[in-house]
C-alpha cells in the first residue's frame, strides 16, 4: 500500500542507529531509491519509466497484488471502488452537503491567506529552485515527483532546528501550523506528516494544515489520516470554485486521456486510482469551497448564489448518507467545469486569463476578505437589532414573537426612558429662558 510505505519509510528515518549501521542503511536506501523510487514516488506512483521487462512484470503482478487503500481491495472487489456513472447533482441536492464557515473560521482562513500572499510579496521569502548541492535541474512541477520529494526533504531539514527549539522552549504549550498556496500547500502537508511520523512533534502540537488551491498528492490519503489517529479536519483544503489546479489530479479522466497517460508512463498502467476511479489522486481531508463575488468570477451552478465559504460534508444529512455519497458530490464539483473544458477556452490563458484569475493567491485573499466582511456586517446587524426582520416575523407564530419581545424588552424600555429624559431636559431649558 502506498501510504503504508510512506509511514514505514518515515518511521525508519526516525529510529536512532549506530554510525556504521547508518552509513550502510544510507547506501542501501540509495540503491533502493534508484530501483523503486523514494517514498513520495511510492505515494504518487509516478517515476521514470523502467525497462520493458520490468513494466511487463509490474503489469502482470499489479492485477493480483496492487491496490489502493482509498479504493478498497481494487478492481473486481465488492469493497473496492468501481467505475460507474457519476451521480448528477443540482444546486439543491449539492447544497445539502454544505455548511457555511463560521465567523471565527473565516478570520483564521483570512490570516493564513494573508501569510501566503505576504510570502509572494517579500522577495527574500521564496522557494529556491535548488535546495540540495549538486542538483542543477530542480523545478516545482507536480509531475516532477523527485523534485517534490527533494523540496520536502530540503524544507524539512531547514525547519527542523527551529521546530525543535520551539518545542523545547514552549513545552506542551508549543503549537505548529503549516499553510501554503498551490504546490506550497502540498509541501506543507508533507512536512507536517514527516514531523509527526518521525516523532519530532507530538500530534497535539500540530494544528490543522490549511492549503489554498493545492493539488491532491495522495491516493488513499484519508486512510493515512485515519491510521495516524488524526481527525479529518487535520487537513483543510480551500479551493476557489473554478480553480483548475485542485481539479487537475482529482477529476475523472476520459478513457482516451487515461490511455495516453499509460502510454507515456508505464507506472500509470498499474496506478490503482487511475484504473479504478479514472483519477490520479483523491481529495484528502476536509474540502472547503470558496465562491467569490460575481464581479471577480462567475458563480458556480452548484453553489448558493452570492459569495461564501462552504465546508463540503459539514451539513447535517440523512443517517444513511455514506462517505461514497460525499465522494460522489465532490467528484461532481471537481468535474464541473472539467479542466479540459477550462483549457478549451481561449480566454483561459495569459496574465488576465481565467486560469490565472482563479488560482492567483490575491484572488483567494480578496475573496476571503469579502466573505469575512459580509459575515461581520451580518453579525453587527444581529447584535444591533436581535429581533428578526419583519418578513421573518410574519412566518412565526404569536407565542414565538412574544418570547422574542420579552427577551429584548429591556432595550425598548431603556430607549423610551432616555427619550423621556431628553424631552424633560429640553423643556427645562426652554422654561429657564
């Protein structure tokens, strides 16, 4: 299993060994990495194409042994996922899975989005293209998975002394939270899991990872979160309603596109998610959908009108609703619009295109700020006049209206008393003159 290899490799990295054993293990790890790829390549199941014989052997054994923990037992199993027609949702059907983010949650997401935007603005805070000596070609490309692995290792090694110092200084009150935009969000998730699995940071010190417009990087990620005894909310992925990057790996690929991927890279032939679900990697943790104002981007047909931030699966639903139904709802969202449909539009390209507009971090910051301002105005209005509006009062019965009036009657009494005192004061001033 991919995620189990991920856990095993990082647990081995956390165990102390003697220097000689460490050198032998390092040499063996290098050989193993050359033969079967590093742990991220095992997680993502994409690496350089092996020899034809190895590919043939892998194809023969994949049908019997290879499976994805997120897909169940694989093709042909009742517990596994099956390729079936996606359930169609309309706005009413999809909205029943949505819960509006609270004011406190919106404030937290705005702060994290501000940090992501700040990192882009400060020239010295940027991801270097070369993190390890001797690596002359390194690019942050989702398909260059060895580059992602080196980036995660480099960031982990750079942060490790500061993390240990912070944990020693603050003890049990120390807290760590990771956030990032686009590929930075995926790297933040990997570093967070590395700190936990290698035993550097306890689980209670790691706050939820919040990512903005990050691509999915694991097949069976929810199983890994469950195995680590973490809540599903430990991974919170925020995506703009039309952002192409979160859709790129978790959308359903047409049969001809899947065939091309299998021809280009032999590892795709045995990739369980692509074989069973026609996608590369499934969404992990909680998914939040951010809909901006219509002036910035057209509204999504599955979301309620107006701007808002919604958690998928946070709304109370029927007891017979399973995780498969939620996955079907998420699949319906990520496939409309489909990335191929977005790229087919000539207006998607360039600095003013829809791809840049719906993925740029200032768009996330601006949209969350608009949602936060909207919620704060509504909260102030509720505090200023807590009784429901007239159109809402007309729908209530008389007893409920009386209870509301009795609850806030002191406000009316104070207001009348102040008006009476003001009137008496004006009369006294007039009589004195």
